[in-house]
């Protein structure tokens, strides 16, 4: 009774007939071809060379599908059983298109390699667990075909995306990453780290109360994060500027703004004022140098100039906060 209750709704691979194995292979080749074509459609505008690779990969999958159709037609006739990956226990799965919509070019390449490798491993392991000689031979042939797909993928990549094309595509990916995440995130980090210095340190010296100072810092950081996030998302939809999704940019800017302020607000959870203030000042020092490093690394700003601008600006705001707090 319990065994029946917990029994899986999926078929075990060992229970499949040779006809069902062929049907499963046909369905898998069809699905993989659709995935490659979906990748090609997404990449065609910005990465035409890589789109061509995925189109050719889809053609390879379609060739194998036709071969499997012919084998099935010869052995079992025209009617193909309806059986897919999701019907079989332990069978490798493919994510639907809507879960792949945000994959980067590198992620697509890695996913393609994983798809072929998973298929190869599945057929090899399935052949080991099968005692029927003809089924073992069939699974072995399918495993060799999937292993061959990896070689074909590499050859197609070499043909359509030589080193200079890959370099250009990688530069495009890097530029998009900088425009969508780094640039708005850096603007938020600078605003959160610098603009909250004055109210936090002014509150610390004016109230001499670490908890009140923390509340000021928390409210200033969260408020600045919300404001900066909405401003970044609202002022540019990214269609003309090419800066990417306004939601992604807004989240990057808002989160980094809040984190920039919270970095030197959290030390005021320490009940001793001067211990909290010294800790906050040390954190501010590292925040400002981190901003200078990011500017140099991603925005190609000379490090000394970036450091001078950030440290000078941060020092002026910090000094203003201390003076106002002691006023």
C-alpha cells in the first residue's frame, strides 16, 4: 500500500522498450534543436557569428533526428510513441525558453557544452544498466553520436567565431556588463558612501548616542537607495542608449547606494561612541579606496586621479559632517 502511494509517476529507464528509447531520442533531438534556434534568434542582432554557430548546431541535431526517424521507421513503422524527458526517471532535463531568456553569451556556450555532455553520460550509463544486446548497442551508438556533437560544436565555433570575432563579442559582453551593472552600481556606491557621511557623523557628534546615529544612518542609506534606484530606472529605458534593462540598472544602483551608506552606519550598533566612530572611519577609508579601484578597473580612470577625486570629496563631506555635529 505504501509502495503504491510513494510510487513515482515517471517511468524507469529499464522499463522502456527499444521503440520507446528511439522515440525518446527523437524527442530529445527535436528539443535541443529548438533550444539552439532560440539561442540563435536572441544573438542574431548583437552576435551574428555566434548565432550562426547555434543555427548550424540546430542543423546537426535535425540531421540526427532524421536518422533516428529512419531507424524507427525501418524497425517499428510510422507511429512514434509519445514519450519525453519529463516522463522518464533520471533523464536529463532542459529548461524552458523563458528560464533561458537572460542567459549571457558565455552562459549559452557553457549550457551547450553541458547539454551534449549530459546526453552522452546519460546514454553511456543507460547502456551499462541494460542487459539486452541490441538495446546496449543502440544506446552505445547514441552515446557516440552525442560525443560527436561536442566535436562538431568546437569545429563550428572555430569556423564561425575565430579569435578576432570572439574577442569583439567578448568586448561587447563586457561593455554591456559595465553599462548595465558597473556604471549604475558605481554611481550608487559613490552616492551612498559619500553623501551619507555628513548626516551620520554629524548625528554622532551632535547626539553622542550610537543608537540614534545608527537610526540616522539607516534611514539615510535606505532613503538614498530607494531614491537613486528609482531615478536610475526612470530616466533611461536603455533602448537608445543601449545601457540595458532599466530594472537591472535601478536595482544595481539602489542596492549599492544603500550598501555604501550602511557600511559606515552599522558600526554604530556598537554602544561605545568612539569605538563605533573609529570603526566607521576605517570602513569609510576602505570604501573610498574600493570606489577608486572600481573606477580604475572598469571605467579606465587613472588610479591616482580616481583616488584623489574620491578621497578629497569624501574627506570634505566627512569634515563638514564633523563640523556641523560639533556646531
